């Protein structure tokens, strides 16, 4: 399992546009991708699940990735978070 944490930088937090892009990015991989924030967990491959976290600017989101392509997926998602959130 791979794991990393990211502090949301986007002024709007994880809103609809970046949430949709995140889901599309996560769906490229077979690995299971979970997001955690303040005790809540979300499936990164489902937009309503991601939106339910209501992650705001300055909050930390932990990303957990497990599966056969977890290394590639983790690198891709870390880059995605830095570029989009």
C-alpha cells in the first residue's frame, strides 16, 4: 500500500471540477484509491464520495492506494494534487 498526505491549496477546496478530474485520473488505474479527511473516508473513483469529504483550503487529505499498479497510480495522483488542488 502507498500513502501520502496533501494540504489542499485551492481556494475553493475540492469542488466539482477538480473532483471530476480526480475521479477520471483515479479510474485510469486498477488500484483501489481511498481519500481520508477528519475520520471520513471516500472512494476516489466515485465523484459523490469525493465531494462528501467537503475538503476545504488548508485541510489535509490522506490518499491511500493499494493494488497491482499502486506505484504508478501514487506518482500520478501526487502530481495531480500538486497541479490541481
